[in-house]
C-alpha cells in the first residue's frame, strides 16, 4: 500500500494536530509503510490572517497534482480542510483515487470567532468537503455523535497517544515553577481566543497560575494578567518537567475535539480539572475515573465551574492520574488509523461507493 498524507498543518507549527500527524507518520515509517507527505514546506506560503505563526500554502493546486501524479498513491489521507486539503481532494476525485479525511478542529467555530460570521454558515462547506471521503477520522465518540447531528455520519475512531518514554511522573520539575506558591495550576496549549483561557485565569482559586504556549493572544494576556507566569512554548523534556511541577492541570477549552495535552498531563501524574465537553469528557469520563470507570478513584474533576473542579482535582492522587494517562499510546492510535485506511482501500477495490 502506498499512502499519501496531505495536511495544511505541519512543522514548525506547534499544536495538537501537528503533533498527532508527526507522531503517526513516525510510527507508520517505523512499521515500514511508504508514506508521501504533502505539506506547506513544499509550497510558497503566506501568513494566515489573524494568526501569523500559521502559514498557508498559496495556490497549491498544480503543485499538489504534480506531486500526486508522480507518486500515484493507492489512497490519500487528507488531514485538514485548507488549501492543500482541497487540492488533494480535487485530485482524488479527478483520478478516481479513494481518500479518507479527518476532523481535527472545529473549523466553523474558529472561523466564527475570527470573522464574526455565524458558525452555521461554515458547516455546509465542511459537509461538502468530507462527503466523498471513505471515512472521516475523529478522536472521540462524543465528537462523532456531534458530527452525525451535522450530517457527517461516516466517521471512524482515531484516538491519540503520548510519548510514554517522555511523559512520565519520574524526572526533573521545571525550576521556575518549583519556586511558586502552591498549589501550582498549569495550562499548556495555543494561546488564542478559542481556548477560553480567561475562564482559567479568572477562576477565584488560591495558588499560582502558569501558561505554557504561544499564540496570537499571548501578549494581550501578559498585559492583563501580570500575576500569571507565562513560560512561552516548551517542548520535549522541558515540557514534561513543566507538567511534573504542576499540582493540577486546568483545561478550560470548550472547542477542542480531544485535548492531547490532557493525556500528557495525566501521564506525568498531574490531576486534571476540566469542563464537561467533548475531549476531556471522553478522556476523564463524567466522574474522572476514565470513560469505562477504569479507576477506583478520580484522576481529576469535571464540572461546569472550574472554581469547583480545581479543588476537587487537587484532592486526586497523582498515581491515579498517571494510570489513566498510560492507557494512551501512539502504537494503539496508529493501529486504529491503519485499520480505517485498509478498510477504505478494500471498499474502493470492491467497488463500494463512498458515502454521499
């Protein structure tokens, strides 16, 4: 099987989509699979309006077609609904090559925040994009249910994983955080309006608050919250040390489809406080014992109020958090990915039509 991976989100971007795709690509190549990548690094790019650190391929249609005509993959996985994604979709339809797609982010919600246009105006575009896909990969069951209510019904599960050698409870703790008055409350991720960070930073709870990450909202939040420690973007062992130095990981997002940082924090032994929405509810479960009540005790807390969730999460045991985080691996997630690709390719070879 020759697979092509088309994505508008790629290195040096630092976000959950890029980390998921790069980890999956590494695992696929480790297993000996032949994967061609179509990423922004192959094209002239321009900054995305309102988010300069994300660069979008400029008019990639002809370049994508040349690359795919040269490699002629058996199947294409299209990860994003950007310029490269649309160009790869067009090539697949014109050449009769099957493709799968993924719904990593709530593009309609993010577009609405940045344009002031109702998210409802963007959902027909999403339905059109994904309609010819053999399968739409989603990270959680609750998000699959939500997409089904939007008319995108041909979904398959593709969970996420962590680097289990890196994100562990054992190891150094970030020096700048160990000097803070406790409890130390941490958030990691893109610093942007859709992350709902003000709900965390305004929560009336004792302790010190720390933000790890970069993004278009960083300088504004630094000015508005001078008492908060902003460490910028961290990676590798330095990121793991920041997780370990926290007493509680706070995840205020209402729009994430999973929350890779949640399982990284858990694997480092950090209890999580979150809102009961898609992503954290699919990891923690409503009582924070896991989605299948796999734990005897909570690994954090899920509540409509972060002011209530945080104290309850602080009472959780670090060992229980680590046990829940350890359930997630890129090996298992890649097994799911490959099963969907193989099923889609088999259906195409048997002449089964894609979902309309």
